[in-house]
């Protein structure tokens, strides 16, 4: 069997990493937030952003339209939330939960995880110093 070249192996890894992650919209509870080994501190922030984008696209609406529906003043904020550059405030998360077909508390759970990870990064504490989210 011929070996893959480094370029082929790199492309196959990139394809695996590019697959969208899906959270439960009908299951009994929030999904655990996967850890990205390359960026362990930012796993939940990215997950939250990915979920916001996925849910928006499932509704078939633009960032501008979602911005108007949830009461943001600028769609650039939404872009930062979807990219995982910023953690959205609680009122935005609550508005998204009312609009999107998710279980109550699902996006709030992801936001809490993101806030914990940010606190760990700032204080330098490990993941084991904080209790798990219930």
C-alpha cells in the first residue's frame, strides 16, 4: 500500500477538523464541550461560536437579520461571537435560546464553560480546580 505524502496527510487532517460539531437540540441535556488539544483554553469559546453560527444557518438567516431579531446594535458583535473572539453576554444568549430550536439552558451551559475557561486562562488554574457544570 503506498504511503501518503505529507500534503495528503495534512489535507485529510484539515478535512476532519473542518467538520461541524453539533450539539443536542432534542436530547436530554447539554453535550460536554470537547477540548481542542491545540487550544485547550479556547475549546468552549469556539464551541459556543460554532453552535451560534450553525443554529443561525439552520434558520437560514443572515447575521444582520439575527442581529435585529435579538436586539444587537451591530452585526460585527455577532461575527465576533461566532468566531469565538468574544463571549456573548447573558442577555444575548437568552435571546438566542428563545429564537433557536435548542433545549433551554443549552447555550447558557456553553457560555458558562467558556467563562470558566477564560477564568482558568487568566488565573493560571487547571481544569481540575473548578467543579464540573451540572
